[in-house]
């Protein structure tokens, strides 16, 4: 796929997720089939550039191209400065956040709250594009502020006119948060209005759903978020399905243990062991969610205080799984009498 001046291996994108899409997770998703992985939101407040959190979020060492960094804010000049700062520090694509529905973001008129003020949207987009003339700028937003105000078509036109190179649309309004089901009619309509690439996002949980959304909306690509938590191999499964029409068999337990091992090692190295153990807990929970016996394992694992005990618990859990079946089996896939 041609995207913002880059040739991608496919049209599969990792959605930016606060507290999730750090460098270790982005690298893992790219290794397992994603074409682009967008960073967590980076603040546009220059006073926070030197904070440990912001420095970690801007750390792209060893990351596979293209490096896409998402910035968030509501002031055109500050957003322009943030774009320059991140481009100077390795960002190859600047992505603007107008999709986050979190209260603390929307309360300062950033994220999806910006969709209420279309003139401000235009000023921000024009300022950022002008600030980094040699770096492509993309935009992520929602279908609207609420269901009575689905103004994604207007925002999409503003984006194209402002020089935005591609857009990603989550199929919910800000008021929907993550409730209910994503709707794709708005995305399909936007696709008919603009010439820049349109990426569809929202409730893409399987290879079959990815194909359905691509076919239904005519979008150029799909963006997967929560479904990749604990299952980053969804990208290679989807890549394979889109290319062949066939589903891959479930991965080997031994392979997923190795994926998990390497991911944990990256987390410990990236955050330091103390913080790394805490961050790793949620990823281990996601890796094991739905697997037989995982509920009791997660309760015990969340009490483990250090790297050694955490790794030992993971090894033991997957070792027991491998004795039952060489491939990953989720409780929903088992006959009811076996799952009980």
C-alpha cells in the first residue's frame, strides 16, 4: 500500500492506544504483520517534553519505518511546535489526535472534542502541515461529536483541503465512547468524498471482520486497536486471510510463549524492571484472557513482585497449556463439557 509517501507491506494499521502502543508493542505488531503502528499520544505542551513519560513515548530507537507519532492538543501554535519537535526527533509521519473520547482530553478541548469546532480544526491542521513541510501529516477522528452531529464528512473535506495526507475514522461518535457497535456507513460516505487514503477503525476483531469492513466501506485500510491487545498476531492472520481467503490455524503454544517472553524482555529493558513488571501485568493478562484456567492464573500473577517470579509463572502456565494441546485453544472454542 502507498501511504503518506511510504510503501507499506500491507494496509493494516495499529491504532494508537494510550498506555498500550509503546515502542515494544509497536515493534512487536510490526514484526507480526502490521504495516504501520502509531505511537501513543504525545502532548503538545512543550513544558512536558522533558518528562520521563514524554521522553519514553518519543523513543523510536530501533523501530521499523515508518515511524508515526501522534500529537494531541487544542492550540494551533502549540500543535505546530509539537509537530516540529517530534519531526526533529525521528518522527516520519505526524498524526493528529481528534479521536480520543477520554474526559481529561476532551475537557481541555483536545481529542474528539475538537470536532465541535470546525474552524479550529482547520486552523490546527493548517498550522501543523505548514510547520513540517517535509513530513506527511495524517489525522484520526471519529464520526462526529454525537449521533445528532456526525460531521466526519465535513472534517474529512477540511483535512484534505488543509494538506492532510490520510485520515483514519473510528466508527463511533465521541458520545459513544466505546459503547455499542461501530457503524461504517459514515466511513463509506467519507470515502466517496475525498481522494486521500481513508482508514477504517472500530470493532475490527478478526480477519473476517477486517475483510467485511474493507468491502463495505471501500476504505483503503483498516486500523486494529483493542483486538491486538494480547493477540498481536492478528495482523499476520488478517494479512494471510486478505491475500488467500483462508484462515490460518491457531498459533502454536510454544510460539506464543516465545512471543510473550520476548515482549516481556523488551518491556523490562524499556521501562526498567520495577515499572516493567507493573506494565507487563496487563499484557500478560491480555495474552492469557480466554485461555483455559487463565482467570486463576491472572489473579495470582498480579501479586507477583519481580521479573523472576513473573517469568516463571508465564512459563508454567503456557507449559501446562502445551500439555493439553499444541495449539492455542480458547474456552469459547472448546465443547462446553470440556470448558467447564
